[in-house]
C-alpha cells in the first residue's frame, strides 16, 4: 500500500471520510464536479481523496455514456459493496430497539424492550447495550466485528455539541452526550441523530421513499416530528433541530403541550390523544377497545372517522410544509402512521384544501412501508453510510 494513504495526515483523513460520506449518500452515484459542490473541497483535495478511496476499494468508478455520440463519457463514483456487519439502535419514548444487520441491510438479529426512555436515561442507555449484546450473541458475532453503529433519539440534539438540550423533551437526558455515553458502554464509536431523521433515512434506503430526492417523513407517535430530505440529503438546520412541526400552533386549540405552550399540534394530534378519543366510542365487537391497535381497528367506520379527523389536523400543518418545501412525497410514520388509509385520506384532504394547488397536485401522501421499524432501519442505514475508513 503506498505511503501516501497508508499513513494519511489528519487533514487528508478528514477529507477522505467527508468524500466517502458524500458518495455513500447518493443513490445514483456522483461526479467529481458534484463532489466539489457538495463538500466544498478543492479540486486537488478531491482528486487526492478519490484516488485514495479507489485504491482502497472503498468506491468504484463507472463510465456513463452521454447518449449524444460525442465527447468523453462522464464518470460517476459509487460506493463499493461493503462487507461486514453494522448495528442500529432506536430509542423511542417508551421503548428501545436494537438490530444487527449485514452491510446490505439484511437483519441478522433484532430485539426490543419496553422502558420509559424519557425519564430513565441511564436505564435506557444500559438497556441498549444489553440488547446489542443479545443481538450479537444471536448472530454469533463480537462487538469487534461491527464496522458501523448508529442510534436515533426522540428529541432535539444539538449537532454542534452533541448534547440533548430541550428540558421539556427527554428531561433526564438534558446535557447528556448520547454518542459519548453509548460509546463508553459499547466500546465503539457511534453516530447519533434525531429519530425522525433516522426514520426518513430508513424509508429512503429500504421503504416507501426509495427513489425520492425531496420528501418529508413524519413520525407521529407520542410526539410529532419530521425528517426532511432535500435534494437527496437530510436537512437538519443550524443546530440540528429542523423538523419540529409538533410545536406548530393550531388556531383555536388550547391543549397544554409539554413545551409549555398551548395549542401545539402534538398536544392535539398524537397517538395518546387519538387513543383517548377511541376509548370513548363503541367499536364493532371484533375490535379491541381496551388497547386499540390502529391497524386493527381502522376498518371500523367510527374509528376511521376519528383517525381521518386526526389526519385532517395533521394535514393542515403539512399543507404549509408543502408550500414552503414543495416535496415530492409525504411519508406518514410512527404509531399513528400504522392507521393506514383513513389517516392518508385526512392528510390528503387538508393538503388539497390548504396547500398551493401546484404543490398539492404534485405531492404524494403515503404511509411508511417499514411501519414501526422505520427509525431502527434508518439507524442501520446510517451505520452503513458512516462506516469509518480504516487507518
């Protein structure tokens, strides 16, 4: 192996990792000129870094014919087929899920445990470590076999500091650095991000958003948040808290929200509120009203009416999102997203009514294909995407 990339400088190592992340983030490949635009690196740094990545067989180069019969064919860089295993962790408000998968995305082992994540930070982190150990044992692997790890948490994460900042969401996590806490427990570096962003990546890589470059993934469970994918890349905002649509104010609503305000979307439309409404209606005998699963009871006409009403309220906010971002698709995830057609109908009606007609006409509304596993598979996808370069 040539000395130039066998022992790279820290600057060159960072550039190589930045280039590799950018190449892995593009489903259809990326050219050198596009890499310059996406990363901001100089042409010489890109040429040097790409040469290293090609030599290490981390990426491959494909020639694409222009179709005009003249000129040099353009070359696109694509990730090489990786070999190895990765792990993804999903922290919900009331559960922890862990999966170990091959770098192709095929899950080898998966476990889930119910726990009050919001109020038991240490317990939740310890549970994640225990579940990962169990998954590794099931897959006959050791932690040292993993080439990437990632986790999603259900709250705002300051991407500049890595700390949880909101005192009203994940109250026992405030000022914790989840990446450091997990790395200490797992003995490996780990990528950590917001769970709605993870859900968006899960649907982009394995689910209903495959082929989309501009879409909004909505995680509607105990809280409501959105993962924004714009031009094929996750948009996080200045601090990493973009997509907090659950705290959009609804005219005329006065429900108290955990953020301290009245009338927030998630105080009016959340899985807890929808289930509360369902307990007060008489469902068909075959429906289980004591612990209603939205998927199971959505065919009941009265339950469907409640769910559609929730969809209309959610869709009123998403109509403004469509006006602002002009997405190709709205993907409805989380526990509320499992309700299926009645929820889609309500969201669709409000978007058609309130969004600018051109934006409404060209946006598709659909439920998450991965159901309650979107965030977990997004963590798996993130682990695959952020495999570290061997040094």
